[in-house]
C-alpha cells in the first residue's frame, strides 16, 4: 500500500467531510500528515523526519520490529476470543503480574484505557456496594460516559446540575500552583486531609464512598507529581470509609518513570492500590489494556452473578504483542534509559529555568516531564499563549511537543522510551532559542521578572489565532 493515497489537501477535505468535527487534530491551521514512523521519529508525506516527544502510546518506539513480528506471526496462526483456552493469555498474565505487588494478582484484559477505567469503577461499585467516587481536580480518565463523569478535565465547563452528583472533586496535589505548595510543612497530609473532609461531607449527605481514583502522576492535569505519602494517607481515609483506591497507570506505567516500573511505587513500598489500570502503551499502541486487582475484589465481582466477557480482551495476538513489549523493555533496558535520559533531560530543563523568566517550574520523573511557563514567578500567571507559541515553533523545526494542564501552559514530555540524550539536546536547544526570542520581544528579563500583567512592559500581548500565537504580534507599541 502506498504511504500516501491522497495529496494533503484532499486528506484534509475528506476528514472535514467524513470525520466528526469534535475530533480535533494537532496544529489545526497547518496539520502534519504522518505516513510512517520508526523509533522516536515520525515522517510526513514528503519524507521529512519529526522528533516525537508526544507519543507515550508507542511505548518502546514506533513500529518496533520485535513487536510487529510477534503480532504478525500470531495473526498468521490464530486470533480468537478468550473463551477458548490459549497459553498466550495466561503466560502474559503471569509476566504482567510479576511486575506488580503480590496482592495484585487477578487480571482482566480489555482494549483501551477507557475500558479499563470503566471496568475498575464497576469492580469498585460491586465490591463496596457504594456509589460515590472521589476524583482529582483536572483529572482525565477516559472518553466513555462513566469516565467523563469523573474527569473534571472534560466536565469542568458543565453547570452543577449537569454533573454527576455522586462524583466529588478533591484538590489536585500540586505543590507548585495548588492550595498547598512546596513551602508548606506537610503538603501530603494537607491534601489528604482535604479528601478526609470530603468523605465526611459525603457521609453527612447520606452518600458512601466506593473509590478514590487518580493517575499516579497527573498527565492532562499538568504533569503533577503528588508529594510522597499522599496516596498512603488518602488510601487510609478511603478504606476506613469502606472504599478502595484505584491507580490509573495508563500514561505513566511500564517503566516510564525510570526508578520504578509503576508510578504508584514512587509513594513507597508501603503503598499498594486495590486496583491498577493500564492502557495501550502496554501493547505499544495495539488496542489492548488491563485491569489488575486483588482476589477479594475479583471474587466480589463474580458474586454479582453477571458474567464478564470482553470479545477481544486478552486475545492471542494482543497477548503476543504485550509479551513482546515486556521483552523489549527488558532487552533494551528501556526503564534504565528512562532513568538516565530522563535525568539528563531534567538537568537541561533546570538550566532553562535559570536562564529564562518564562520558565516557572520543572517537574517530572524519568521520561515524564513538564515545563510550566508563567508570565510572573510571583503571581504564577499562566503563560498560555507563550506555551502555544513554543509548540508551534517547535513543529516548524520538526519537533512534536504538546502543552496541557488546566491553563494549557505546561510543556509535556512523554516520548517513546527509546528517546536519547541527543534528542534531549536537540529539543531543549530549540526551546532555549524560542524562549530567548519570545522574552526579547516581550521585554522580559530574569533579574526583574517583569510581569506582563501589571503594565510594566511596553510590549503588546500576543495575538492568538487557532491556538497559535504569532510573533508578529509581539512587537513594540
């Protein structure tokens, strides 16, 4: 099959005609047409190579030959549902469980992170007999209806009457911009006490907590790293109330943080969730995912009398691919690479913070990192337009990066795990150049940290079109 069937304009026109308008595209004013990819690189229809800093789903690298081969070979033999016995299912379940604490021993295989989180809610409701869910501010857990209900990232624009009244939103444990910051003597306890108080409030209204759900590190929420001890204390409060703890590892698991295989392990060996959910990175982008839980939760789900069947969850091809991904992580020491390259990237980014007043905070673990841009380091006014300018300028220099968080001012690094120090040098060098030009145009200097908000700068604020700030607008009065 030819890499390109239509010229780019035809592809755009057909997409507008046949694809739902709410299905957004990167860089909408000038989208990138990608026709192939390899490792940490993607290629457009003209053969131009882009460095991919966005695609955490291609966990071990785009089109990894070992993963492709495993899927193709199994597809030639058999692909069917899990009601037939097949060794791939149990072999993969055994391999996956070996990466987790012993308590987490029962697997349910599904096809996406959304399916996994939806099933996790069903498990929690059945096990506890309760209905209320506590989620975090700015959280995103998936696109199905049950998950939109628990994803403030999606529902925050709805009125109170339109929101699910059994869902309760706790403050994001953000020690940079949140309610309790790095200068607080014990931010972990302070944020956990917010959850404790919320539980009391639910009980006073006659509700009962089924679960607390959180990404082990918040991604769409802005690369937020919870303070150590927060999850332990939250779990204690939630379990005392008869609920369970769900750790969403869809974007941050499988060795991405470097020091550990799972991001929840950053909290310490004394913390084990009741349910862990995973997404498509476990299949390097192949549609597979998993829910892992305890025997007690699984047995309660069984006691409902309702059979659980997922036609293609855990099929032989998916399990062959999942096993190949685990093999590649081990063979190529990708967890070690995440630790080494992630540490190198963090050091480079910290240097940018020293050099650029727009850089407010650097945070992350391994190959999961965030750069929060602010107009003023005291007021923390989000530099949203400037973040958009950075990602568009990077795209023009063939580097793909995204911005997220509640103010869309956090540059997000979550590249394939084969990302190198040379790649880090390239992208950070380009960011350095772009920030230098932006700050010169805006009249920002590090020593006086001028605020764009207080009128001390005589430069115009950026104009914005389709989410893109144009440097031509950053001109003198």
